[in-house]
C-alpha cells in the first residue's frame, strides 16, 4: 500500500512489559530522517510523570537522558517540526496540564487555539508555552471528571483543526489514549507490548502488521493490545496494513524518492497552509503577523526578495499583490538587492520569501532593508529560523519538512501563503470588496483537490519525458503568471536532469531566443485558459513554424490548444488565473522528475546543490 502522509511532527507511544524509554527513543530515531527542531519524552513512573524535553536534534535529548534510570513501562515521545512558537525547550513536547499529571504530544495544527488559550486563561489555567498543543492538555484537565479517555473525548469536541495526539495520565498508568483527525496515527502490537506512532517506520522493530487509526477515532493502548472507538464512544475498526520493504523504502512512504513523495504531498501541504487562516465569509485571519493595521494602510510600495524557486513564487506574488491591492511591487533577486541601493523607507514593505529561512542572500537583503527602516514580512517553512527572527512579521507555510533538495511542495505552499498575504493586505487596505475576496478564498480551498487531479497527468508526462530526455536544450514559455511557471519549470528540469533549460516570457522569445529553435527542440508552453491565452497560442505557432516540438500545458478539455501543439498535458482549471501556477507547477515538477529518472540521476540529491544555501 502506498501511503501519502504529511508530517509536521513525529509521535510515538509505548505500553508494555519492558521499560518504555528504549522503545520510544528507537522510534524517534527512525523518524529523525525528516529533520526536527526539538524532541521530548514523558514516562509514567511511580505515580508521577517524568518529562525530559530539549530544543535541538534528538542527540541533545539523548545526552540529557544519559544516566537516566527509567523503568516506567508506559510513555510517549515526540520530535517537533515547529508550527506555533519557536523551537525552544518550553515549546518542545510533551506538554502538561497545570497539575503536571497529564502529558500530551501532538502532530497537526489546532485552528482555534488562540480562542481556547484565552478561555483557559480566564478559567485560571497557567499556560507555559506558545504552542497550540498545550491548550489541549489544559482542556483535558478541565474535563477530567471520570477517566482519561472520557476527558480526551470531551476536550477534542472543543477543538477544530488537524491532530493526532497521544496522552498519558499519572493516575492511569499502563494506558496511552490517542486520537486522530487528518494527521496520521498508526498502532501495532509486538511480543513485548503495544506501540503507536505517526509513521510506520517507528513501529518496524516490533511489527510489520499495523493498523491505521481513521479520522475521529480514539485508540486506547495497553500492554496486551488496543481498543478503537469513535470520538463519541462507539466501537470502531481501523484499517489494517502490512508494511513491506526496507527501512528507507518505508521512510519514503512507498515512493521511489523523497521528491516524488513531496510532489504527492502537495494537496495536504496546501491545505495546511490555508488551515485556520480564513473564516467563513472569506475573511482572512492573520493573528500571527504582528504587523499593525495602521502601518499596513500606510505602505506605499512593496519589494519581494528571494532566491531560486522562492523568487519564482515571489514573482507570482508580485502579480497578485499588484492586482488585488493596487500597490506597486518590485521583485528582486536577494543577492542583487542590496548592491543596487534600492529606495526604501518606513512605508516600504519588504516581503522575504525563504523556505529554509536561512538563505544568506535573503537574510542580508532583509538586514539591508531593516537598516532603511522598511517593514519586513517573511514567508518561510522553518519556524525560528534566522530570517523570520529578524523580521517584523512571519507567515509560515506549514509544508512539513522537505527532504528532496529540489523545492516542490515548498514552491506551491509559498505561492499559497503569499497569495493569502496579498488578500490580507487587500482586506486591510480595502482594495477588494469582501465578496470578491470571499470568492477567491473559496477557490483557494478547492486547490488541494485541483492539485490532486493535476497529479493524474503523470502517465502523459512520462511519455513526454522519454522523448525529451536525450535533447540538448529545452525551452519553457509562458505569459502573465505563466511566466514564473515557465521559469520554475526550467529551473526544476536543470536542477535534477542536468539538461540545459531556459524559461522565457513568451512574448520575449522573438527578441532573440527564437534563434535557438530548430527542428525538434522541445518547447514547453504554459497555455492554460487565461486572459493572455490567445497570445500564448500565437507564440506557440511562431515556434511551431520553426520546427519546435511543442508540449502545451493546457486546461482540461481544451481542444483548441491541442490543435497547435505536438502533445498536451491537461490540468484542471482555476477560475481565478492568479491561482493557476499552484496547479501548473505539478506537471512541470513531474516532467523534471521523470526526465531525471530516465537519465538515471539521483533526484533527491542532485549534484552541486544544497538544501539550504548559507554562503554568499
Ligand atoms: C530550487 C531550490 C532553490 C531554493 C533557493 C532558495 O529547487 O530549492 O532554488 O529555492 O535556494 O531557498 P530558500 O527558499 O530556502 O531561501
């Protein structure tokens, strides 16, 4: 079975006859390949809960546990990929209630956590971290009249969002209560006990026979097995799976490479980017931005600074911010920004885009902008990284860790986050009617499904990849937001296939690059239905007349474009064309992937490239 799961955090739980700690640490180590920012464990022992948690890699936690005699046979463990609150000891999981007798770990995003935290504080609870998770520990405490399972059910009834949680109580040793909505949760029984985890890899040492807990189910694990019920308490069943293959194959969730897995994670990743940021009626909620609305209304110019793929996402954002807010936007490659003396002041908004949050060129651009008193807002995937720390506000993409060096899900979630930001600016500045904003937001929520459908183009892409894998040059062309899509398509192909590829604004082709066209040169045209569609068709005809092999990315069912191209790849239509790059990215990523595979390249670690570029 192929599993597409997206993990923000890794969770494990164990109840058995032997000490829980070695099982949990082994499980956490098996989850570590995804890279984490903090880790922690809780063991129920001698009528109390002992917690050790540390910011940093798992080895920091391991060091803290040296000499630690732990005999408790029931516990939970966590590796964190921060989404709310920076990566420090206090925000590391497990979190406890006020009494310290309930401990919880969580993977996912609680959407109504601000409201829950306010209410809990009013009721006298003392919250010690900035996380969304801690609120659930206190909710369970306030619902604790009967047993732990009943309190967990009542607490979860008040929670919206995505979660897989595991909870222990000092008063009920020998029991871990876990529950799931959206985020993955798996249970397995071995010779020495029962384990749960967010990822099958963590359970491999005890069993290959596992059960996926389904949405809105609760599972109680004990030394002799587990019991699944619904959130309401009725008996239920999960979905049994047998995990095959070696550890590396399991880490890749059944995909051949991390890059492919991450391409397929995009529906879930984009959904997580949007989660909790829009209200019914289309209002954008940006509590996390820390920019005051008066300052936002005074902004008179926007700069977007970024590198590589993030720059291409930023170029889409330029079109969106200008169209929706009517603010002038300049986009600049971060490594060039500070060397050309850009004109900035306190009414300038600089939007830095960096999935890693560590790219030195982007960081230096931000520092330069700060010196000129501009307001800095960062879109990043890495909580607590350097660029967000030096910014006035930050919007996290929540794409989960990306292991493939070539950016895929971080590209589409960057655009999603930037477009949400653009709509928020428009909302604060009153440049869009509420109804218009609501329509766009509604369509944004359809994006995960549109991406899922776009992924169905893989067989068509594979056939085309076989054809172009032996070519010398490949050109990508597009207009309007099809232009950044073309740039990104070319970059992806270059990075992992090592073919020479260039992206051009389709109208610019005749000003020089058209000289490159000769018989059979592949030209990938972004030709989905939009206000410049006819123009792109004309550009296709220009290259076709000179012998190009035209592959057009078109809107589903478009027979007109198909008449002019040699082959077509269909993608679903977005009514708002500014959202189209999020969908058209999919066939371009798959094309780069398939060409690289035909050429026998290592797609996850292409030569000469690093995931985070921290040298100028
Ligand atoms: C391309 C790629 C790079 C990065 C660039 C910026 O696949 O990954 O072009 O986009 O190095 O990285 P971040 O977003 O971390 O600043």
